[in-house]
C-alpha cells in the first residue's frame, strides 16, 4: 500500500503525478526534454540509459516502462536492448554506448564516482560533450524518478503490463497527465 | 577540472545549466516549484531537507548553497538549522520536521527504504499527506541535483561563498540563468 492515499488505477509515477498536479508539470516536461528533446543521443539510447539506471536502483516500475520504451523504439533489436541492461560490458552495443553506460552506472552510485578516465574513455569511443552531459543528467534524473516512485510505495504493475506501456511512451512521449 | 568544457566563473550547477540551456529551464523551474511553490512545508523547512540530503550525498556545492538559503530564511535560528544537518535526531526542531528528515534520509539511500512505520511516525507528529509527498519528492530531486553537479565535476566555491549565495536564493528564489 502506498504511504499516501494515491488515486486508484494509476500505477507507478502516475499516482503521485495525479496526487500533486502542482509538481507534475515540470516533472513530466523534464522527462520529455531529457528523453525526446534535441540531443545527439537517439531516443532509444536514452531510454536504455534510463532503464539501466532504474534497474540498478531496483525500481521495477521505471525499469519496466523504460525498458519497454527502448524495445519499442528499437524494434527488431530487442535482444540487444535486453543484453544492454543485463551486462553492458558484454552486450553487442556500440563502444560509445558501453562507455556512457559505465558513466551512468557511476552516477547511480554517487556523482563523485565519475572519473576523468571514464569521461576520456567515452570521448575516445566517440562521445561528444553533449552526449556526456546528457548521460549524466539522465542518470541523475532517474535517481530522482526511481526514488519518487519507490519512496511513496506506489503500485507496481505486473511484468505483462510494460510492453503496452513502452509502445505508448515510444509513440507519444511524456505528457502531463 | 570539469569533465566537459563548462563556462568559466559559474560554480556548481550554474555551469551545466549554462552549457545546456535546453535542459536548464525545466530544472530551474522545478527547483522553484519544489522549494518555493505552494506547500504546507515552509520554504525554510524545505531548504533544510534539501541541504540535509545534499550533505548525505556529499555534495558540497548543493549543501553549502541550500544550507545558506535555510539560514537566510530562518534568520536568528542559524544554530538550529546547523544542528538539523549535523544530527537531526538530537536537534531542537519540531517532531514533525525530525520525522520528515528520517524519511528524507531513507530516500537518499534508496527509495525502497521508506517504511510504513516512518510514514506513520511522521503522520503522528502532525505531517499531512502533502508534507510527506513533498518531502519524498524534494529528497529524490536532490539525489538528482547532487549527482548532476558532482557527476560532471563542476567547480566548488570556497565555504566563504555560500552565505551570499544563500541570501540571494532566499530573496530571489530559483530562476533560469
């Protein structure tokens, strides 16, 4: 049961967004800017970073929905997407995305853990400064979203629910509820 | 040195906000809504939560600037503000704020660590559902801001700089740079 009385039938972050419309607008607008706005990183790559950090934070709702979005955005490459979450070091992804996932994983633990070596490795693999910036910001933002969702003990839908959720997020993006 | 070329003379979060104006707007708007917008928690209480979480995350810039803002908003009670960061369990603060800081501390570690007992204790101490919600969201948001600031290795001003910064944040709030 959630720690505050959230509206029925709205899983995960949708409950607190509806509970507190005053704070929902900027939260949703940010997700749209971060995950779909102008960026050298493709929306599918950004969803992989979001889902990976959410997995590290143990947030089932955020991992499920953003993994679903990544799969929907990268149709035909679902196995690659799944491998990226499971073991980015071994997954058949670009060296650039691999290096950015190392940075995202460091941010998830503690921002101070991102080293000059990690940044240099990402640049050697082809990442530019905006990609590095956006990776840090997306990873940091999901450390917020994950805690917002789990800190209020929101409703967690069953695994079967995330494919449709991901398709919708891929098609429509993020909008205020 | 920062991991990306940030503009000179802009410490902490101001560097990346100026580097990437596309994402700066929603980030700053959120800080204003969370810390100054309508809430049953006073702005000074919200700045204490923000500064406490930033301290737990070891983010010197965010702790310094938000502790400065809390001190400026609670003039004459600076010693109480400092005690709240140092040891909330023993500080001469309201039982409500003490219980909310317990929740904020749990969110900082892992959203899943907030227990029904913590929420019940806060409610017994007089916190309502909005105060509980806002505490979780502010604590979660600073897990983002802290990681954004430190994950890019932004410039950290000396301790002497934060009093003036806090006065300005207390007087003017948060606005896009």
